């Protein structure tokens, strides 16, 4: 399994978002408002993907939409929600990798490998 030493940390991201919200913003929005903003930002990612890879054609107002910017908006709001809820995203990500490794071992037609010791930041 991945060790804490092998895993990238998201703590600087969480601190940076917190600092900006505290210093530049008006403070945190309510958790429910942040959840709605997360849904909105996810919808904006979906809109870009639907026009880029789906059957819909982009409208003139869609030009200039940046997938990178919208994805970072999702990450930003997720970090804000994590901060409000006292969630350490680094630990949550590590646990999520462990869950996926156990759940998906052998799932995609590859030999089952439940040991993720070879997965480190050096080979990501």
C-alpha cells in the first residue's frame, strides 16, 4: 500500500485556498452554498466536454470557455468544502487510492495486483 512518504500532499492547496478566502474573499460561504457552487462548476465542466466530445455544437457564447479553468474551479471549491468540514484531502486521497486498488484489482482484464508499493510519486 502507499505510504504517507510516497504520497503527494494537498495540504498546501488547502492552506492556500483558506488564506485567499480569509484575506481576499468575504470568508467562507455556507456549506450548502459551496455544495451548490460545486454542482455549478461541475456543470460548466460538463458543458465544455459535451461540446468538445459530444453531439452538441458550441454556441458563440461558449467560445473562450477554458476546461482547465473550470476544472480548477472544481478543485478550488472541493478544497474549500474540505476545509469547512475538517477533511484532510491528502489522507482522503490516500484512502481513496487504497479503496480503488482493492476494489479494482483484476477488474479491467489485467492480472490482479493489490499491492501498490510500486506506485509512488517517482513513477506517477
